[in-house]
């Protein structure tokens, strides 16, 4: 049986901490390893920060919807991040060259390397980012 959690929140950078904390608690209950929790938090952090910065240009009164769908049998989690921004040109979403040393710009690279699957989908009134993460066996 799948479990569903839905968070609807203002596009403020500080709200990412709330989401990370909730996600960490949830994944701990599912017996996910600390390393996998850290990686998952990082990918979600980067995705939300990208929406806040690139889609909403730090307009804090905009809304983000995060759905978390856990499948216990498969030990996988689907994350759907929805915004109400202008449709994104998917062909322009890419990571920067890793040889180009900067203190930012690795969010897409991290998300693609941490998550099992990732897909961007423009919708009628915004965008949805689908990310799936398969976790190791939680038996200890």
C-alpha cells in the first residue's frame, strides 16, 4: 500500500528546512540509511531551491506543492514538485560542466545522480518535477 503526504507551502527559502526536517523524520521511520536520507534531502533541497530561484525569482508569496508517495513493497519514494510558474523549456535544463569550478550550479547534476529517475513535465498552469528514489533494504 502506498502512503501519500502533500505539503503546500510558500516559496520561501526558509521553508526548505521544514521540508527537509519532515522528510528526514519520515525516511528514518522507513529505516532508510542516514547516507541515503542525506542524499535525498540534498536532491529535494536543490529542486526546491531551483523553483524558488529560477521559476519564482524569490517571490515568496508563490506556492510550491510537494507530494511524497512511498511504496513500502518496492522501498521507493516518488517526489512530485509542482509550481505555478511559466512552463519550463525542458531542453534548457542541464547541469553545468563539472570542470567549470563555481560555488553554485550543480543542483541538476546532484538530482540526476542521487535519484533513480527524474522527469520534468510542463503542465497547463506550471511545471511538475517527478523524481523517484529506490532505497536499499531497510532490514538491520
